[in-house]
């Protein structure tokens, strides 16, 4: 079974198949490309010719090396061409019937020691292997699109797969310059198993009209540092493909969070499958174009119509922690006079000193002049009582995430602040309306959810309750724009946009480890390399704090009552043991004490 895998056949020369063929040919393998469509074969050859020509022009390879690469890629229309292959990778359309037909046909063509790999990202590798005469030689080899650029390869074994076959393909992946992750056979494997649940929830969020497509996508890009928003990503993947993956995941898990959102079926059946069709969640300039063009759902430019915002010249920030000082810094930098109130004058002075250090770092890095630093600090007045908010136009609280504490604070703000002042909470998980009802002016209360660290993070979730006045909403949006942040609108429900989509994804990652499906390191690598995430889920959980993550997950479960949102027992056990992440030196991983 020890094969060098020097001759490799790729069955199916669509975008993914052509990309895999390019990776193999560039790595010195003899590649046999097979497709019943001569047009697809020509496109694959042309794609390789074009990409290698670019490499020559950029001096990454020589012309001679280019000729060698092109000579190693030959195309055929008959599966018989795979007869001498050491490995066959099928990348035909994502249907059992199509893939089974290829696997069965290959049984009578390839050598007994050849390996057959399926490129599926949703279907059961075990089921496909069971239909083969040599199931021990069948496994999954899941590349990510675009294959030449994406580093992750998931090597999927079933209970039937021979370890030698897994080892040979894993060695090949390393030789191709990829990062292989060995996983078991379950729908979606690691990366798509986590990704598609998140994408499905985003589609359902949009379908419920909770937030616009633009705001959902902006929230996840700016709030989580993702390369694309979920709805734009669904359009790129293909709405029909996403639906197929989710159907397979739901068939196995019976988790309602995996049941495809009805809008996916509606779009797919209407032929609105995303970029490839020219229209999906967004409308594109042409089929296969990446350029989004305005359509009937595109929001009007800011400031055209709607209620007029109230004037805001001074801002009060309540709190003395990192978030409060960060928010005060943001407002002062934008030219607002800021009153920073804490429970004592000493705490307020300490918070201002923290801002001074932050501004000094910006000066040292050349991002701020010493004069601008001094002007910013001069705009901040520390105070030991909320009474100092008497004349502010906007009061923003950033105190402990405890509803009773916030309700008491809002009752005080109601008495202290002048009529017409807007009152805002930065809560990330509590009901804004409960804060509003603690006042005699619930129409003047709104959510203004900043992300940590506030000076760096561009997103602010603007949370309207059913009582919030239109001019209050307009005021906060205008202020958010002035402080150079990006406002996204959402309603008053648990998690808002970002946390409602982020934390179930993190919780599902914990369940994967809990079920011994994959390791922490493999899951983190899969999401960074396969999904373009800036941090893996376990890196992020340890940074956020496992206690914070558990609290938010409980709030989501309590509000939506979805069984799939129940916190993973492993997360609960770690929190109970005091393993809270970096702040305690141990969470999912251990950290050196500072």
C-alpha cells in the first residue's frame, strides 16, 4: 500500500478540480484531468496556462518551469485514463448518485493499490466507500476554494479506511505545501461543520428581517475581523451548495440549527444561487462577477429622509473599566467634551490615567501628535458622581453586565440628566428595554454596543427597543459616524447580531472537542486556514473568557429555547473548575503566568 502518489487523476474539472490539478502539477506530479465536458477541460488548461504565465511575469517561476508544469497536465474525457493513477481525486457535482457512479466505475479501472479520494464537503465518505469493491482504499480529501491559495486540506477517514492510505495522502498534502488535518467522517467535517451552521443562522436572521443583509455582513466583518460577511460568503459558495451541505448536516445531527433556513430553498429554487447566477442575497454586475450592484433592497444613503438627529456636544460616560475608558477616549478624540464618571473621584482619575497611557502609546507609534493627545485629554473631565451628567447631551453607561446594576444606574440617569438627553447602554447581552423601563423616558433610551478595545474596533451595534424614538435612533447613528465607527441597526434581542452568530459557533467547536471528533489545534487550524478567521475558536474563547462565553451562551439559550444553543457541558465544567482562559492562566490551553 506504500505508493509515492506520483501520478494523480482529477475527475471533474470545474473550478475546484482545475484548482486541485494546478496545485498538483506545480508540485511536480503527473496530472490526468478527466471531464466529460471538453469545454471544462479546455478551461482548466487555459486557467493553468494563465496562472503560470502570471507566475513567470512576477518572476516566481522560469519559462522552462512553466513549460514543465503545463506538460505534466493532460486532459481526457474517459475515466479509463485513470488506469495508471496512484491516486484518483473525484470532484464531480455534490450528489451521491454522481459520486457513486464515479467510484463504482473506478473500481474496474484503477490498480488494486490505488487510492480513491472524494472531494465532498457534505456527503458521507463511509457511504461512498461502502459502495466500492475496495472500501479500505477510499477516503475524503477536502480542499478549500481557491485550491492554489488555501492552505487547509481535510483528510477524512471512515471506519473502513486503511491507515496506510490516510498516511500516504497526508504525506502528499504536506508535499503540496498544504496543512492537512485528519478528521473522521461526519457532514461538514471540521471547517464546514462549524462554518455552515453559522451561515445558516445568518440567513435565518436576515429572513426574519431582524437586520439588513448589509448590516449583518458588516457586523461580522468589523466585529469579528472576518474576511467576508456570512451572506456575501453564501453567495460566493453558492446558495444551492450551502443548502446541500446543511441538508446533510441536519440529516445526521437533527439539530434545528442545521435545518436549512427556508430562504435558502426559496433562492435556490428560483435560480438565485449567488455570484455564479448573478444574484443571490445580493445582485451582481453579471454572472460570476464579484461586483455588487444596487438593487431594490440597497439602503438609501445616510441622511436622506427620516427623523432629524438631536444635537450632541457633550457626552457622559459612566464606568471606570477598560470599556468605559476606551469609549471616553473615542468620544474625546472625535472632539466631544466628555465627563467620565465613576463611583469615586479616585476611580475616575485612574480611568483617565489609563486613557493617557493609551494616547501616549499612539504618540509613540506615530498615530497621534503630542498636541492632539493633550487636546484630547483636556476634553475629559473625571467625576466621582453621576451628578456631573446634568448638562450632557448623551449619556453612555459601561458598568458591570448585571441587569439590576444597570437598572439602578438608569433610574439615576433619569433623575440627573436634562430633558432631551439620550441615554445609552453598552450591554452585550441584557435587554435594553429593561433599562429603558427603569426611566420615565423609555423613548430616549437605546443600545450602543461598542466592541473591545473600543478605540480600535470600528463596529457599534445600534439597538432599538420597541419604545425608542426615531430621533433618538437618528442621533446615535449620526454620533457613531462622527466618532468614525460603523453603525449597524438591530432589534432588542439576545446577542444582537455579532454575539448571536459568534457564540453558537464557538459552542459548537467545544462540542467537537467534547465528542473527541477533533483536537483543539486541528479545529483552530481548520478555521484559520480554511475559513480565513483571524483566530481559531479556542484561541478566541480563551481571550474572551470562558465565563463570559458561558454567560452569553446561556442568555441565547434562555431567549431562543433552541436545544442546539444549550451550552456545551465541557464549557460549563471548565468554568466551574475556575479555568476561565488567559486571565486565570488556564482555559482550553495553559498560559504562562505574568
